[in-house]
C-alpha cells in the first residue's frame, strides 16, 4: 500500500484514477490544481505523484520545476497529458519526472508505471547495510570527534591491542568486492590462527568449517597455517 497524489484539473480523470488505484490497495489524495498540489506536498511526502501537465493556474512542468528548485522533488513523479509534445515530455524527464503517460491512459500502462515508480522509491529509501569496518569507523568517530573522509580507514584505539577484535584498518572501500572480501577473509583467518596458536582443529571449530574445507580456504587465500606457540601469563 502506498500514498499516491493525483493532480489533474478534470474531475472525471481524478475520480477514475482514484478508483483504480484505491482498488489496488493504495491510499489516494487528489488535487485539482497546482496550489492544492503544493499544499498537499507541503503537508506530507507522497510515495508517488501523478501530475497533469496542462492545468489552468500553473502547468505541471512549472510545478515540477518548483518542487525541484525547493527540494520537494523527493518522490517519483509521473507526468500525464493528452496534448503534450515530445519536447515537453523530454523537458519534464530532464527536470526529474520518471515517466510520461499519454491520455487516454491505458489501464495496463498506468499500473505498470505506478509499480515501477513505487519500486524505485523503495529502492532509494532502502537502508544501506553497515559493514564491520564502517562500524569501527563510527565507534572511532564517536570517541574522537573526527569525521571520516578520503583518508585511509583507522581502527579505533581501543581495538588495536585487543586480541578479540579483528583489525579492519587495512581494508579499503576502493577495492572491487571480490578483492575486498578476500582481504577480509585473510585478516579473519590470520586472526583466528594467531588466537589459537596455529591449531587447525580449534580454528575449524571457531570458524565453523570442516578441516578439509579450512585447509582449502587457507590455500586459496594464500594464508600459511604455521604452528605458533601461544603466550601464557
């Protein structure tokens, strides 16, 4: 279910679109001119806007420019018109409209355009997963009051000498995903090998891998399973 704003000066079109979209399970708000659309957008951000181009007070393209200028164009907008030229459609797309529907609007085209717009909106608002390295940076920034920029990643001071924390300061977000993953895995296995004194049995238990798989993985990563003596106090 989504909140959709329909802006059109023709009552019949507003009612028809509202009925179709309501049947699809969406909450529909209508506006008959640009001023009502401005007020509706100022009150809340809809998930999608269906915007007519030709309206008596302010045309849809001008309203689109206003929203873009004022930072209100944060939702997908689908333009509608029965008289617009190709140049008008191109201009609206350049400003920020994601689609253009020609009146009379075919039901299938309408539903497809709405579905694509809502899918794009969900993708844009989806939270970005936080990696271990990013968590370390956030901890470091909160404790030191610094903000990360283009400088290399720095591990928090509290983790440098902590044997239970993997040092991710060698990782770089500029690497391709495969190389970054391999680098992290090398650091990961070297950490556990050092922790377990090179004992493949204990490392296998810690990492949840079978010994055969573990040997193969270490060989693939170029990590030498050298036996080392653990320090005891």
